[in-house]
C-alpha cells in the first residue's frame, strides 16, 4: 500500500510514502511523457537514492520514454546508517512494486533494479514480481577483499533478462572476476575507470560526466532493445 506524501517542486516528480512490513519507505517517481517502460530502482547499503548513477538515470531516461521510480528503503528513511537484513530489503522492494502497479499502464513492462545491495535485491525479486528485466548497477559480486564469498548465484538465478553495469575498478567485483560465460540473458557492460560508486579518477580516460554518459547510454540501449522491443514483439 502507498499513500501520497507530497509533490516535488521538480517538474512532474511525485513523492509518496510506501508502507512495508518494516516501516515506511519513500517512492520518488519521475514519469515519462510517453511511457514505454517503467524502471524501479533501489539504493545501496550505505547510501540513499541520490547517488550519481541513480540521479543520472533519473535525469536522462524519462525524456526517452522510461519512467524512473526510486525507492528509499525504510532503514534509510528512518535515519539509520546501516542497512537492514537482505530479506527486509526484498520486502521493501515488493511493496514499492505493488505501489507502482496501480498506476502502470496496461502492457507497459516493469524493470526492477538498483545499485549494489539494491541490485542484489532486484535480482532476487525480479521473477516473482513479473518483471521484464533486471538492471544491476555495481553488483556486489563479493564483499571487499573476500572473493571466495561469491554472490554470483543471485545474479545467474535471476530468471529474467539482466543488464549488469560494472565499474572497471569495482572492489566488490571487477569485470574480470565475472565468469566468461554468463547465462545468455545476462549482459555485462563495463564503465572504464569507474569504481563501485562509478566515480573516476582525474587521470582516467573518461571524465566523470563521460563515465555517467556511458552508464546511461548502455542502460537506455538495453531497455529499448531487450525490454521495450521484446514486449512490443510479444504483444504483436
């Protein structure tokens, strides 16, 4: 369930409270004028919905027919600094998806995603939510310095078309740490020089703006090709 909370001063952005089993979360929706897809994103374990990657997608995608909904988990909204356990994140994401469902146009595909811990939650929940795809930004393949504790099974078990966008310098899963042969429906894309937060060094080959442009363009291309296009083919 969700209740309307406020309307942002930013054009068309809608902010509402989402009730979850673990307290209220917050849903910030930036709608597309001509919606072809709806993207639900959640954040990482130590940050909120204002990270550079989520903000870049929110700024760019609605003009391209993608409604972007960012979900702030209850632990974050309550002001706590440490994320609650993974099952609670999944509960929050499911509640956010349910809140979006009532306003989703018939036939419009839903993609669930997020960054880091949010990407893990999306991969765990995508199939049960009936999502047409999963967007995994900075997927934490393992804890820092602990490559033996792989979370690859969450990614490969997602069960829906998945785009993984990974920074070249991500200490929680560099691109070369992913297996050469991923499932056919999992695409791995690399942002050169970027770390886990998609930040780049001043000496990197790409500027920060260019690195985020790579992330946005990769995401948009995948959504149009593998989600919106496939959905249209299925309706035809």
